[in-house]
C-alpha cells in the first residue's frame, strides 16, 4: 500500500449497515508512529463524517447491497478509502463508548428485518 501522509492524523473506520453509515471512529497513532491500529497502540477518538466520506458511502452502497454485503467496515485515510472489511468490521465497542450508543441493537434489528422479508 502506498504511504498516505494523512495517516499521521489517523485512519477512520466507518461502519456501514444496509448502505447507511451507523458510526465511525478515528484511530489515531500514538506519539510519532504511523500505526493507527488499536491493537498496535492506536487511540480511539470521536469523529465526524465528512461530506467526502458520505459521498464515498453513497456511491458504494448499491454495490455492497447488490453483492450481499450488508455490514462492512470502511477504512479511510485522508481522501482515500483504503479497505472494505467484510469479515471483521470492528469498531463497535469504541464507537459505542465514544458516542453513548448501542449499535448492536441496530445491527440485530436490521438483520432480523431481512429475515422477516425473506
């Protein structure tokens, strides 16, 4: 992966459920490091979604749903989407703690609604 200088600020994990953003967390590198992964010493910070990130999700959401990808984690550094994580969209615990939310409830309700339709 090409080095993106904005990684020094951190990378953002955006959770997308049913094509809509349900939460995000900024994973900030500790000290002068560029590793933002929380398992490698990164720090979870509250964050907002930018207009550009909203645009990315809007453009991607139809593709995700069409391909059965209802719950994903998107990683963004600066203006670049660096990953679409479909196997382990982590960040729920940190997003809940930072925003006083209970995302699990929303996720379970979404998938129950899909089961009711099927």
